[in-house]
């Protein structure tokens, strides 16, 4: 690999030994030098958590293909912080996260550890892409996701993503002719409708398992959810400026005088 | 309290016994019925984490003023989910989170557990406000923050915030004449510049403490950071649609064909 080869930093939230990250590493190695820094255990649903008040440790981890990765006892966002702050001796050109086992479309992007690793890169001014496959199984077929990742990494390097630009890529669990292609999308409006499974432990105390189902509240045909349901992979560009400018304008009516 | 009194759900990320939440409860009780559901321990930096694969438990907690609150062994987002899903018998009219011990302006909003409790309400379609004071100390003076909260809760109920509308309110650590008032703001562009404090444990293994300093990268006079530095409280309306529409338009140049 020439010294000028791009450096691709790879992380995830399912842990450094998950099949999804190994599939993403396999794709990324075609494009440049690969560094892998990922959680030492599953971190699903971690949102953009960081470890405050807990020391982090770094463990070398042998990965397929003779690659040495780094496992960290922290969150996905921690992994990107410690990668750029301690482990790497040059700045990554692109951060890749995933391939997540499970969708991060619509509002799931907000709860997603996969996206938080990518977003942490974006907050540092490094372009980043999060990849997720709409299949929770450990042995999910990663071929369509790998095809999508190959295409998008090539585009992200050829027409480079700008500093801090972030893409949320979701891939439907369809293969062969059932897979229709890639679409640019927006985040669908929807919400998780929570249900709690109430149980009683052997000591007579109640405890609750969080469950839930996703409710789509958006009839648009330009959303990530619509694309996925039609057999397309979705590419949603995401922001780190969370200001609601329209609401800000509307609030000019409020009396804020004290 | 009449049956028609608004129900205000209060949570935080510093834990149910933090002075900040007790200060917010004191203010909120003037406006309606108050329900308190908050983490049983400090949850700073939890981002929008949820507990996947871990059972939640609910503990009754006696609070000042004869109020009974509920402590939950989970994240701020978990607290709001279990409050609306299990604990409360009617839907809250407004969700309040805080008063956080420490600023959540600029990109800190993304790492913030305080904001995630409020955002979880917003995702459920309930209007929500997160309050943070720019002072990390346990014994910080909450008077200015209480004055700001009183004003904003009154406005949020009188000219009601719409379903899912979310405000990120930050209060400077100034009091008396030094406190200038309240301003509508946008999220300042900035980033945390990470530093890791490397140490060696008694067994010869390295470990790292995450530290860092905030770097403001925004000269605008309409930002939360600018307002705070001038002695104003900042009110930044926030979105849950993270789509970057401008970037989406720009990406139309990409070749996404397979």
C-alpha cells in the first residue's frame, strides 16, 4: 500500500468480533490502509454515550487476514476518540462504522451506537459513513451490504465527502434480483412504541424488559423506510447541528423578558 | 390541584437526588402536577443510550416536600420510556429534564443525558425542555436557573409547545445584575478536543482517562455559546429529524448505480 493510500478507520457497536465489522473490513481493505478500533463487547442502543469517570483500556485483537485490531472497553464514540487521540499516528481520511446487525433507519439513528461512532468522526471534522443491514441475526447474509459499501466507499473517496459530512446507510435484507439499488433519502418520521414486559424475580420483586415496535408515521416516498421497503438501500446525509431553525423563527412570538 | 392541572414529568441525568433536579421540581410544582422519574445514579455523558438486554427496576424515592419520586436503574431515556409506559396513568403535558450540573450548549447537546431524556419525550410527541447550568459543582447556585425555568415553563404552557417540540436551555453561572436575560439561539459550531491522560495500573497495564477542552469554532452572535458568554441564558429549539437536506441536494452528483 503506498504511503499516500487513504487511511480508513473502522468501528461498530456490535463488538470487534461481530460478522458485520469483519464484512466491512473485507470491503475497506480494497481502498486503502485499514485501522480497526471497536468495542470489546456489544454496545447496541448506546446512542452517543461516552465514558465519563471510567478508565478506558486498549487490547490488541487478531483479526482475519493477518490484521491487528484494537478492542476498547468503551462505547462506539469512545473508540473513535481513543483511536484518533491515542492509537493512530495520522488522521483518518474516512471513518466507517458497522455493518450493523439491524436497521438504523428513521429515529433508530438517534439510539444507534453504530451511527454514534460515525458521528463522533464527523464531530472531529472527519467524513464518516455508518452502515446497517436490516437483519438482526448473527449469521445474516452480508453480500448486498458489502456491494453497497463497496460502491459508497468508492464514491466517498473519489468525490470526497467534506469535513464532518456524515451518511447513514441502511441496506435491505434482500439479495440478487430482489435488491433494487441505492437511493438518496431523508429520515422517515416515526417512533418506537414502547412496551414493557413485566416479570417478577425469585425474590418477589418486579422488573421490566424494554420491548417495542416501530411505527412509521410518514407516507413520503423519499424516506429511508420507504426505500428499504421497496428493496433499495437508503443513503441519508445527517447533520450534527440539531438546531430547529423553523421552530426558532416561530418562537419569536414568545415573551422572554424577565 | 384540579384534575385539569397539567402533568409535568421531570427527569435528569445526574440522578434523582441531585440538587439540580430538586431545584427544578421546586419550580415545576407551581405549574401543575409533578411526576419525577429519574436515574438512581449519575448518568452523565450517556447520550441517547437505552438499556437493551438489561432488565429495569423501579424504586420509590422520598423527595423533599412530601413528594414520592421513582428511581430507575437505567439511562435518562429509559426513565422517560418507563415513566410513560409503566408508571404514569396519563400522558404528560410537558417533560422537563435537569437542571443539569454543567453546560449542554453547542455539541455537548449530542453527548448529553439531560437532553436525551427531553428528546425521548419529543420522540413520543410530548413537548420537552432540557435545562442546564454552566457550573459542574454539586453546590452550584441554582437561583438564576430557577428564574429561567419559571419563565420558560410558564411560556411553554401558555403558548403551548407543539407535539415533539424540544428546547435546549442553558443558563450562565451568573447572578443578580450580571445575569442579562434570555435569548433565542442556535447551536454553536464547536468540538471537544480530546486528550487522554495515560496511566499505568499496579499490574503494569496502561489505562486512559478521557479529558478534553471545548473549542468554539463559530464567530456568530446568535449562538448559545455567545449568549452564555455575554451573560444570557440560551434557548435553542432542537430537531429530531437529523437529515442534512443541503447535503442531500449536493449528493445528487454522486453515481449510485450498481
